[in-house]
C-alpha cells in the first residue's frame, strides 16, 4: 500500500504499554507467547517488554537503587524464559541457588 502513511506501521514504545497487545505489537509472536506476555506484564508492570531492532524482543528491568538490566532475545518466548530466570527468587533459579563464593 504505497503512499499510505499508516501502512506499514510499527508501534512506538509508548504504545506497547498503553494499547492492547493485539493492536500495538506486530504479529511476530505466537498466540501462546502473547498470552505469556500478557501474564508477565500483569505480574511485572514495571518491566518494559517491547519489540526491538531487527525483529528482536527486548526488556528493561529497573533496579531498586537506580540503573537497569537490559535483556534481548530473538523470540518473545526466549525473552520471557530469560526474564523468568532474571526475576526468579535466588533459590528458584534454574541450576540451583545463587553462585557460591570461592573460599581460599
């Protein structure tokens, strides 16, 4: 649709948080991933999850004392898996607990 400024249109970062997901995010994820994203956003409203550059997905997790943690993955499912690891309580992280300090 050449000449139509509305097509194609990619949602802006602000729209990703304020508009319903089915309207704001281009269909670059499965229905099950979109359902996971909706549940994740409900559980973690402070974490920004959005479509990044070159078809990737990215998230920004604010830190308690300032700063932030950034994560990016090729698919939304991979990003949600990674966010689950990053936001899990220390004892619930895959592979065990937090890393141990080496004593000498």
